[in-house]
C-alpha cells in the first residue's frame, strides 16, 4: 500500500512513522528546506528558538503525544513541569495552588464541585456546551475576577484565544485532571520531529524536502509537485490544513454546504516574544500564567532543562499572547510594555531577542480550539495536524488525538481510552 503524506509537521511525521512501521510504502513531501513545520528549532544568535512552539507538551510525559512516541519507540526525553504552573498576579509570582486564597469559601466549594463533575465526565451538553466557556465558569463558580483572569491567561497561553465554548473548556480541564500539566522536551521541539523523521526513514519511508505539492487528483489518486513529480497513492494524508487541502483538490469536488463550513473555520493567532536573561535559570521547568498584564498570557523557560538552548551565561524565556486585534504594531507595543511589567530590569538583565507573529497562513493553530471538524469527505484522504484536533485536545496533544483517530480508521490501533 502506498501512502503519500503532504507536509512534515508533527502531525504528518507522527502519521508517517506509524504508516511506515506498519508496512506502508510512505513518501513525505515537504515544501520547506527543513522538516518539522512549526515544531522545530530555529537557531538565532546562539539561542535555540523555535519555528512555533514553546518546546513544551501540554500534558508532558503522560499525555497522548508521549503515548504515541512511546509506541513508536522514539528516543525523546520529556520532563514534567514542577510545579505544573505558577501565577503572576498583583506583582507577585506564586505556586498555582496559592491561587485558592483569592476565592471565598462559597466559591471554593463550587469550584471543587465543578472539578469533581468534570472528572466524572459530567460535561456541559447542548446549548450549555456552546455558551462562552468563561461565562460558564462565572455561572458555576461566581463572578470572581481572579478566576476569570486565570481562565483567560490559561486559554491565551494554551489555545491562543481568550475564550472557547464551554464544552471545549470542560474537556481541556478534564484532560488536565486526567493527564496532568505540561512538560518540556529536552533539546526542544526538534528532538521530537527529527526523531519522527528518523523513524519514518528507518522503517523504509522517504522524507523529501523542497517538494511543494500543487495539485491532488482524487479520481486518479495522484499527487503533483511543483517540480514535476507525479506520485500515486492508496491513501493520502494531508498535514497542510483543511482549506489548503480543498484548494489542492479543487473546490468543484466538494458540495456547497461543506465549502461553507470549511470557510467558517477560524485560526488562532498570536505573538511570541523570545527573551534572553543573563545568569541562572529564573523559574525552572514550569509555566507562569500572567494575570496582571495587558496582553501577555504566560511564559516559560525552555533552557531550564536544556541549557544548550541558551547562549553561555544566559537563560531563554518565551512569552506569548493571543492576538486581540489586527493592529500588529500596537499589539506588539502593548506586549513589550508587559515584558517590562514582568521583568522591570529587562534592559540591564537581558534583551528581547526576537518577536514572532503568527497569523494568516502561519497561525498558532490552523483551526482554533472549540470548532468541530467533521471527517474529510474525499475517500482515502485524511487530514492530520492542528486543523484536525478532537475536542479538549490542546495543541500537539490534540494533534496526537487526531492522529489516533486516523490510525483507528486505517485499522492500525485502538485508542478508545484516550478520547475525552
Ligand atoms: C507561538 C506558538 C507557540 C506554540 N507553542 C506550543 C507548545 O508549546 N506546545 C504545543 O504543543 N504546541 C504549541 N504550538 C502549536 C504547535 O506548534 C502547532 O500546532 C503544530 O506545530 C502544528 O503542526 P502541524 O503538523 O499541524 O503543522 P505544521 O507544523 O504547520 O506542518 C505543516 C507542514 O506542511 C508543509 N506544507 C504546507 N503546504 C505544503 C505543500 N503544498 N506541499 C508540501 N508541504 C507543504 C509546511 O511547510 C509545514 O512544514 C505553538 C504554536 C505557535 C505558533
């Protein structure tokens, strides 16, 4: 059986690894000169920045991605964050558990009941599932400013949006209760995607860079590249997004209702600030959710477990916020003001290395969390990656859940216990 995979992002390479290991004749076609898409390292002034991610897995070594990596025998080291999170509020940075003190006893009881309900799978349904997640929390716990700011920064950091439907938020909370908090990848994102490319190739697959796919013919089951290659497939895996795959196949092959639904899908967009600070590690392996800020939603410190990601004598901090308007300059200005709120002595202690903006064709997520995506309507074509994340799956954990679904459809495993 021949499988063609378009795109070598983490979604494409995870799938290609399983297909190759299961005897498929796999070819991965990647338009860029490098593999890994938005999940690989970017060397910059002696620092290991990244093309996208914060070198972090939302559920660390106990999440769905780590599970798939284990099944593949991937040699990747993931170190769970400890503490799972911290909070920056009223000028102080503290362990997330201390946040309970901002809830009165009535709110605490309601919050604990909500967490117990979510854990028992008592999730919002019907109209309630579609309401604003933040409003849902307000209805359940009360109008508590600290709680609302915490949910806002969690969503801004984890999903790069400032609200999601209640059904999605409840599943993300369930995922965190089930699989725990985040973890950093030793060596950064590249350690994962390079290993997946290696596994694909070691299992007989080909991973070709500088190969841009320009057309798919689903009748003839052929893929065409810009430099004239023609490949036929039994199954086609697309890691380039739903809209983009529809374009490659041609809109004429889809009914109007489907095209309308595809058109309504929205990406999540955001800005990442890479900061170098002189001296030792500052916060260690954790995430700080920033509540007292205009824009920044959170930050981490990838060099805390991988010193090689920072230049000698420095540590690397990555901060992020969801885009709140299309005025990128103004967004960055406010983001930078926040950097000085968090690190008041930034000018003496370090520097802003690089600001990366993710929008339009290079977003944070091709389909923002909380939108439902149905099966792709063309036979033997499967979508993987961040355009196809089952509900509750945050970032690459959602990508892993989507890959699990694809593998199940192909009869290559059973992952029922992972679904939220
Ligand atoms: C600022 C930021 C921070 C993030 N932080 C995290 C984090 O810490 N943890 C986390 O889990 N997630 C994080 N994410 C999200 C995560 O990085 C992405 O969801 C994930 O990397 C997307 O992977 P993918 O496989 O869907 O797509 P991509 O990585 O985009 O891969 C798609 C590939 O397809 C190629 N391609 C496109 N068109 C064609 C074509 N026509 N022919 C051939 N090849 C083509 C592209 O070049 C690309 O390599 C972050 C994202 C951003 C932007």
